């Protein structure tokens, strides 16, 4: 039996993968508009664990430049920025801020399925128990201050 059909199919696959590398994607980090204000230790936790998908400070790793992985990475970052963007935090709207804080709290506490693949590939980005506690305490403080109009 000839291996010609296999070689032909493999060649087409390789050529196809090479061609799709030239499809442009939106891997842009626009300037921050109104970044979230947080104490330095909280900002460090957010940068480490959240900013790659939820800010304009995304650090695009190598897979983000190799199709078809790049398509998934760009789509997840776009989705994450639309869901919550620490680079577009409207401090003037306490209702929106409170809603965002509840969403962050829920994600930190439940963490169910939140970007398992990302954290598997980037274990250094996972929050430790101490970091989760610090973040939740900051959210509690933020909620109290917002409720008091501070």
C-alpha cells in the first residue's frame, strides 16, 4: 500500500497551518482609561492572577502567536475584558463597582472552572490561599467604603 495519500494529506495540512498564521488577530493592549485603584499588595495579586485576561496589560505568550491556539487565546482575552476589565474601572459608579466586586468575590470563592487551562499552563498565576484571603478582605473594605460614600 502506498503512503502517497498520507504524504499528500500531511503536506496539505502543513501548508494550511502555515497559511493560517497570517490571519490577523486583535492582540492589542490599548492604553488604560481608568485603572482600578488598589493597595500595592492587592494590585500585585490582580496583576499576577487576573490581568492577562481582564485588563489592557495582557502579556501575550508564545501560543498567542501560533494559530489555531492564537484564535482561542485572543477570544478568551476578548471575552475576559468584556466581562471585567481592570483597565476600565469606573470609580464614579458605585453600583457598577459593587457589581464587579461581587463577581470577583464569587469567582475567588467558587473558582469553579475559571480558566482551568490557563492556570494549568501558568501555575505561577494561581492565587495562594493567603492571596485569596487578602483579596477578599480588600473587597469587604471596598464594599464598606462604597456603602459609606467614602
